[in-house]
C-alpha cells in the first residue's frame, strides 16, 4: 500500500444536500450511501453527530476487510446493542474465543449435514401454509418468519416450537428492533425502555431449554445437544450461542425468502419457470435429499435475490489500530462498514445492476462474478457459518410453496428497510390459491 497522506473523503455542503434529497425521495439510507459512493468513490466517511463511520465499497476493499487485513479489525463493539444482547455470542467474539466457539458448531451446520433437515424444511413450510385460505392475501414477510423459526428450532435445537410460537413472537420481534439501526447510533446513552421484558422472556425460555436438555439428554446431533455436552460451556455461554444463532439465523432466512417471493411476484415469467421446475423436480411428492440438485433455475433466482437484497447488507467492524488503506489511514477505534449492498450493485462489475436477472448465475454460461464482488455471506475465515444451510433451506421452502400454491403479488410498492436485516417493507402481500395436483 502507498503512504497514507490524504483525508478520507466526506460530503461537502452541496453533496450533502444531494444526499439528503436522495434519502427523502427513496426513504432509505441506502440511496444516500449510493450517492456518496458515486460522488466520492469506494471509500468515504459519514459525518453525523456522534457517528463518523468509514464506508468501504467494491471487491478490493471487501477483500481487504475479509481476508488480507482482517487482523486489523475487531468485530466487538461493547457499546452496541447487538453486543449487549448477544454478550459472548459467536457473532461478536474475536480471536481465540471466536475460533473455539466456531469449531464447536462448524460440523453441525456443515453442507454435508444440511440434507438431514430437508424433511423439517418442507414440513415446517406445510405447518404454516396449511392455514392459508384460497383467495386470502397474506404477508410473506410474516409468514416466512414463522417458517424460519420453526425450521431453526426443529433442525438445530430438536425442539418443536409450534406450541410456543405465539408466546415468543412479540419478544423475538422486540429483540430484532432492539438491535436494528436507530437513534442509539448517534446517541448511545439515550435510554431505551421497553426491551428488558423481551430479553428476560427470551432468556428464561432458552435457559429452560438448556436445563431440560441437560436433565434429559437425547440421541441427537443437534446444536443444543452439542453445546450442553461441552464441559467448559456453562448455561450463560450456551444461551449466548443459541440466541446468536436464533436471531442471526432465522432473520436472515426470513429476509431471503420474503425478498425472493417479492422478486418472483414482480416477474411472473420467472415465477412460472420456477414453478414448472419445482413441479418437475417434486412430481407431487415431498422433497428429498436429491431435490436441491434438480432446482438449478431456482438456485439462480435465490442468488440474484441475495445480490439485490443481501439480508446482511453491511459488515460492521472497528479498527483495532491505525490502518493504512490505499492513500488513506483509518484511525484506531473508527467504526468501519463495508457495504455489501453497494458492492453487489456496482456497475463496474454488474451490468444493469438494479435489474433482476437470474441468468447472471447460470452455471452453464461459464460466467462467474469477479472475486469479492458477490459476498452475501461475507468471505474469508469468518464466512457465515450457516451459508450452506440457508441456501438449501430456501430452495426447499420455495419449491414446496410454489408446487402447492399460485402466488400473486398484490402490492409492488415495497422498499428495503434497514432493520436487523434488510427487510421488504411494508411487507410482501401475496394472494394465495392452492393448486391442483399436476
């Protein structure tokens, strides 16, 4: 790298007005960040009261954060709500502590184990969709959250969550709001009442599951059984891992499923093609371990959905030391955010970056994204531990739904909302009609 001699670019007054207009027009900070990237380049600094993060965009900077310079960054920021909630969870740990936690869970979530859960994927889908009535309009953001929660609890904890879904629904939504961007970013000491009850409810529920599993071990290769079998892991540390995986795992799957249904609803020809492929693969039978390989077009749809609307749209780090990067230096302690959303819509690497074109990911074409231009699951040694699980889950859930139902998008006025994940707001409203056997 060159000697760092320049200040990191920031918006001047004129650009600041342009950024503000863009934000107000599209009602999304993502639009404002895009204007800054287009005018200032792939590294720029946001300057708000109490909030001065450096943003990075593009494959080069992504590779630096994720691989080449990863040791210069910390994941943990003790003042952030996500750290306060997850405590010693895998997602907010660094160094040896992270490595030990990841090693304890890696094989449970490995790609070779995912097919063991295919029956849970489709049965959970059926459990939610069986309540739909012909002609009814349902919010797929909400419905897919139910599916994702049932799948997570059954697949990874060996717990039937259906009886507890209603009781735990509001506490889970409350915790997601707790860690979502908000005024705490610029006013970290601002009181945030109303969340402690949700945290106590969730803690009590998870600690009860842990106590029951310790008292009554089962012959199962699930995550909960694995964690309680580790002598050095006390109940609080296990709670932190379960809550981390519950919040991060189910919410990302919720967003992926909801956005994919929105995109298919917005593109009826692609919807029909996915439906035809699902019919051919399933033949009026439940999915099996062989089904994912027969859903090649659906795979491209899922990948394009992840490109356009990555559930985790930005990676959050903190500079552990002064970091030379290109012609700049990022000072110690600075919040550094590498934008997955901007990188995956960079016109230098993605022709017509805002268009939904699943064929970009057609394996038969031989074309591949430029390295680190497509990073919905991060990259390097800390690639999302549930990446394989999430992609097979999405294939099975969507194939099962579209083989059983015709889905029609009712409201196209949907925008990306920066919550705990990138969500479609105000929701994905679809009219459902059960299909005859084909």
